[in-house]
């Protein structure tokens, strides 16, 4: 009988040999005569037979084959399109900032950059949109100051990842702001929170600190040429310094070059109008929206 290369001749008599009985198979031959020579196998090659993947049916009923990939977060699933992948990464970052996930948000920001998501899109659709949601929830009472502060810090951490690219590409801020707590007042928690919210909204903010005299506000306006000057006060005994500062800016002929917004616990809409400020914000959540309104920013 003709036998193929590497295959032993079949012994038909062995199948009916009295020793093994009719219809029974003989024991398997040794490895060296079984037709799979270990000496001929290539390193790293697997001879396991893998059945073909069954085809899937699309909506028209025609057979189609679906490409699949491994996702470390979702396991094996369909390969998303480019647009869907970008949306997924942006929404992931946005959710992490809203939730105040300080550990994961910077990683998600880096992941989006590595995936080739545009820097402006990460800022506008991820960071800014997240802080808009946080501001709305804070204003409606869904979030409290600690939660809002954590979200703002999370946004700052993500923004720090982007700062080198922002500088390299020359991306301009939506507006410039100088911000300080007025003379005689040493409270800055509210101010710091509003500053973080504004930075998250794409504003460039110069923090003048606490106990800021009118002269320091004036020097900051001359130096930075901001679009908006913000003043905060927590005490009724210090809110009068806001009016004093505005009058000083008028005397120095710079008041007409900048919008003025005030805020703080004792400040009201009536008080703001009385000192001739351009706007008033009752809380950090509404401060960004009021600033955009004053500057005509959508």
C-alpha cells in the first residue's frame, strides 16, 4: 500500500486481530510513529484546530463578519468607529470630573490625548461641559460646597495634564479675569472656588489673594488688561471696600476698560447696583454664567 510522507502504513489486519478483537481499535502507536514528528514541529507553532467563527447577520439579512477587539474595560466587543471612540473618551472624562474622581480623571485625560482626541475638544466638551453641569447642580441644590470643590480640584488635575500642550499650541483663553478678596477681608474659600470654576470654563484668572486694597486691583488691571474684575467679600464690615475700589478705578480712568462683578455672602443685587458694579453672582455656580453674560460669551 502506498503511504504518504511521514505516515506509517496502515495495518488492516491489526483491526481484526484476535488479540484485540473484531471492531476494536488498537492502542495508539508511539509518538515517534504517529505521524506528528516532534522533531519537525516549529517552535511556537500550535497545531490545535480552531473552528471558524460563525458569520453574523446584518439588518438586511445578509451575512456579514464583525471585527472584534479586546477592550480592557469592556472585554471583547465590536470595534467602535472613530467618532464613537472620541465620544466615549470625552464622556468618560466628563463623568469622572462631575463625580470628583481625582485619581482617575488625569489618567482619562492622558488616555484621550494618546487616542488622538483634539486638545480643544477635550477642554470644551470634557472639562468645560463637566463644570457647567457641576455649576447647575450646585445652584439647584443637588451638590454642596465640598462636592463642588472636589469636582473643581479634579478638573484642575486634568487641566494640569493639558497645560504643556495648551502653551505649545497657543490656545487662547476665552477671557482674562483678575480676582481678589477686598481690603480688610481674609476669607478666600468662596473666591478660590469661583476661580476654579472659571478656569474650568476656559477663563484665564489672575488671583490677587486676600485683603486686596484698591491700588492693587488698579495695578493688576493696568498690568494684565483683563476683561473682567471680580471682587468678593464675606463680611458685612468689608463689603464697603467694593464701592471704594470701584470709585478708585474711576479716579484712575480705568473703570471703563473693564467689567466689574461682585459676590459673597452679604452681597445682594441691590447692593451691587448701588456701588455701580456691572454684575452680581450669588454663588460659584452662577458666577461663570454671569461672567459669560457680561462679556458676551456663549
